[in-house]
C-alpha cells in the first residue's frame, strides 16, 4: 500500500507521514516514508509518501493507493499517480471517482484547535475508512506528539472516528509492532554505538536532522559552531584530545572542510564526516536528493593520504556503516566519509538497529619527559596514538617520527610512504566488510549504489535480474559482472558507471538528476524501455 | 629537532622565552598545558616548545583548541596565532571563540606583515604601506586586534611589546590562569620586513579599565600596553556541560 499526504509547508505534512508510518509499523508492516518538501517554511507544496508492505521494503512507490490532500491545489500535482482513494476536506469539491470526504477544516475549527491539527484529522479519516482501530491511531499520536498537543489531537481522532462512517478497505495487523526510524537517527545511533563523544555541525540540509538528534541525546555533546571549517577543526581538536568526534554536512559545507580533511590525513587524526548529498551544483535544490558528489567524496582534498569512503544502501545500513567508519577511522587514524543522501537521512523506515560496537584503540595519555614517538615508522603504517597530557606533537607540516617539522628528503619520503601503507591495510580490512552486495537472480545485472538499492532490489527480483550494489567506494571494490548490465544512479553522467566501464563492463545507464529518488515503477519502466 | 629557524633578532625569540617561563610557572602549580599554532613564522613555536602541541592550518587555531578543551577540560590550552593567521584568514574563528568565552588563551604575534611569504601586508598593516603585493601602497585600513576582541566579548584582553620579556611572561601567566577567553596581542618586530624595535621608546603601560568601553578607548593607541580588560563570565565549556548532561 502506498499513501501520499500532500499539503503546504506548515501543514505538518512531514509529521503526518511519520505518524502514518508509525501506525503501519505498529500493525506489523515494513514501512518506508519519503519526504518531499520545498525549501520554505510556509505555503508551497510538500508531500509525504508512506509505503507499507508485508515484504521487507526500502523504497516508496510511484502510484498511490490513497492520496490525502490537506489543500485543494495540491491535488492536481498528484492526480496522475492516484490509483485509489482520494481523501480530502468536504469543501474542496475535487473530482475523483473514489473519494472519502470529511469536514476536516470545520471539525478542527469547531474544536478550537490550531490549524496544524488538520493533519491528524486527515490521517484519522484515512485510518477510519481503512478499518484501522482508533486505539492504534491514538496510541501512536500519544507517543509521537508532545504532552501539550496530545489531548487536543486525541480529541480530533475521536471526533473523526465518531462522525465518519465509510469503509473503503481493511488494513489488518500482520505481525508484531515495528519501530520506525529515520536515516538521521540511524546514523546518529551507529556513531554513538561506536563511541561517538562529540558531534559538530553547521546547519545544512539534508544533514541537519543528525545534529538535531544528537543535540537531544545526552550520550554525546553536539554543538553548532560558526562554520563547517570550525566544525571539522573542533572535531580534530577533540580527536587529538582522545575522544571520538564526527561532523555532518552537505556538498557546500564539505567543500569548506576540504583543507581540514587534508590536515587530518597528514596529522593522522581520525575524524568521521557525514556527507549527505543534495542536488547541486552550488546551492542547487536544497531539499532534494542526489548522488552527484561521488568523485568529490573520493578526492576531497589536496595531497595523497588514505581515506575511507562508504555509502549505505538503506537506512539500516546507514546505522551499520556510520559505526563501522568511525571504528575504521580510529583503527587507521585517518579521515572517513559516510557518503549518503537526502533520501536516506530524511526518510524513515521500520528497522531494528543494533550490532555496532566500539572497537577500542589504545591511547597513551601519561605525562612524560620524552617526546612521544607518535609517528613511528611501522610496517602497517599505523603508529601508536597519544593525547595530551602525553608529550605528543602533531603537525600539518611534513614531520619526523616525533612530529617535528621536516623537509629532509629521506624522512619525508619515508613518512609519506608510511601513511600511504595504511591504505593497503584498510583495503584488507574492508575486503571482509561486504564492500558490495550481490544478489543473484539471473544472468543479467542491475548495478547501483546508495539509496537506489531499495527500488532496484525490488525490480530485479520481479524481473529476474541479479543485483550488485557498491558500498565501499574507497577503497573501491567492484563486483565482477557480465551479461546485460544496467546501472542506476541519481546523477547526469553515471559516476559509478564510469568506474565499471573502466573495468571493461558494457552497461546501459538509468539516470535521473531532477532531485527525485527512483521508485521501483520508474526503474522498471526504464529497463523495459531499454529492452523493448 | 632542527635548530630554531627564525631570523636572528626576531621578536619571536622573546615570545618563546617569556612563554617558557610563564608555562613553567603554571605547570609547577600542577596544571597540564597543550598548545597549538597556525601558519606563518609564529607557527614554528610548536616545534620549539617542550609541550604537547599541534601545528595546525592557517587561521584555524581557535576551533581546534575549542575541540581539544572540550575533550579534556583539565588541560590549559594555549594557541599562538599571527596577524595574518588570526586576523586575515582566521578572523571569523577568533571572533566566535571570544564571543563564546571559550576557556582558551590566544597569543597573537602581531608583526604587521606576512613574514614567511616575504613581507606582504596583513590586516594590521597601516594604510599606504608599500610591499611586494601593494607596490603603490596598501589601500586598506588596519584593524585594531584588541578592540576587535573586546567588541567580540573576550573576557581577558591585553597587549605587550616583545621587548618587555618580564612583563610579557607575567601577562601570559595571567592569561593562562584566567578562566574564559584570553587574548594577548604581542607587538613583535619582524627584523626582515617590518622592524619596529624602536617602538620601545614610545610604548607606555596602562592600568586595567573598569568597563569594556573604557578598555576600547585605552587600546586605541597601538603603543598602549597592559591588561586592558578582565572579567569573570560563564565559560562556553561550563555552559555546554550544564546543558548537555
């Protein structure tokens, strides 16, 4: 079942999508919630697409089984996708063969409630007409809204359930209740489980929700400094102090961090950067998803140094990878980038998070007379770590084993090579971490990366294609594939496609760069178009 | 370690010696110190001090120290910055660190010139000054570092002349012991590109002001030295701990 809730900014569309997602989750469904909104606070057009299935899903659908309109003018935008019931206010006078109308606005006004309660009223209309028990709706509303809004909104649910007597379907409980989590929450949780103590971020869509989640969590300190440069420099400061730190941003902010990423590479300071992609270049479309920054993430800064880049396939995977990358950053004392998308950070899904553990790293913290040999030349390239008050010297300049500045040719060459050797060790470690996912369904393939995976997997299973989805981008491990190959990406030139082509794979690109994520229907259409 | 690579007669030697003296005193009281420096001649001080250090990138000392101080609140953290490093590229960070009253000390080596890149003008160079990048004279007006810091909310603001090593050591000590954002501007002659050792005849000392406004007036004259202003205010770290846990 695929339900769209549409209205204006300020109508609580996002919240309504989350609540409806939780209701489906409570009834035991696997849920995915996609949020499409504009970069504005009031007016315009926002939509939340909630998909629920008995099978495990990681994408929303193109066609709607129900469309809930909180404004009359948004109907036109969605009418083409509606294959089921329209739910709206009785006064809208919209034309559609199957519809459930209810005096939503009047009810909210009569109860003397703020306009925002209309979203709860509209969800209640949906739930009642699809046979969901009032108690399920009430318990989710209670749990989701703050104490102050709770009673009022319960009142709305009651009013709708008492006065609406239409049945257009029956949504039954299919299993035990499931928790709904956002990508931002999953990423935050993964980092916390891996020992995150400090998170620094300048607000930038679509990474901002991670800051919000962590700021409200007492397991770590989350702060908002003056710029992205300050954010990553603070993270480097905390890591030098021996505590795990991370930053989060989108393309523009990542650009500002470039210099400091190079510093972390040179001084061998672990830092995790969450890069949540949105549509660019420049300010682009701030609230729309994209996969345009792959090459930027792989080559973010001057000089050569080991860098770890991985991109999660689902919200659940973003939990695992954010934790894994924080651990790897500390084990190899180098920066790591979680390359993700708006379609992960700002979407919701039913998932059970767990399994990430902090892998401890030894840190020398004793006072000493001798300068600590922080950059000892080792076979693996990894040297012992130390934090003040230990007499430890770190440096943005090329340095000797003790951290003192040098331009000696021999020492410089050795130190550079030592750092680079860590890259080989990282590759060995990553090889065991499922660098790409493979699912065999047939001789032909659909390849992808990032959040497209959910939609691709469904289509591939239906149509009998094998799936390969790349998770680790640096070090890069490409699947060995043959036969007919499609590559699905949210960018113009096919950034992953080019890597595969360099390996001799002939492929057909399925691309979009309009800021919208793929649905299974759209991918199927493209595959069929190519194979006609 | 290489021997010290500053030019003979450089004002940085005096800063190094005075800081060694002041840090010794602080450590004898049982504190641990960590330092950081930016890019420029001043930045080399990290290598020359027998203390934990991180020689970071241009202008980025204040946020680095903020992160370090948060991770280990027991440390006394001190940053060295230059006029180019702190007031050109890194001005934003200085202003915000002062505004937050982060418990760090910044020592700004002000020689009025980009020394290590051979003498271009900085944010503190006088208008009209000729350099390789301003052959027809500097078209920009200089900034007064102490005034900027006072206006930004720094809770300890001082200026010293590199010639007066004893007084400088005393001010460094007080700055480190001050809880909150401390800023010390050191007038540091650059023998190669901006030699103003002669300023010693003109430097004069003033007593601490009672208000920020009075302090602003006091430090207007670049030859005025002393602790212009000091007040106790909740630090950033204290506020963060209080609100997070």
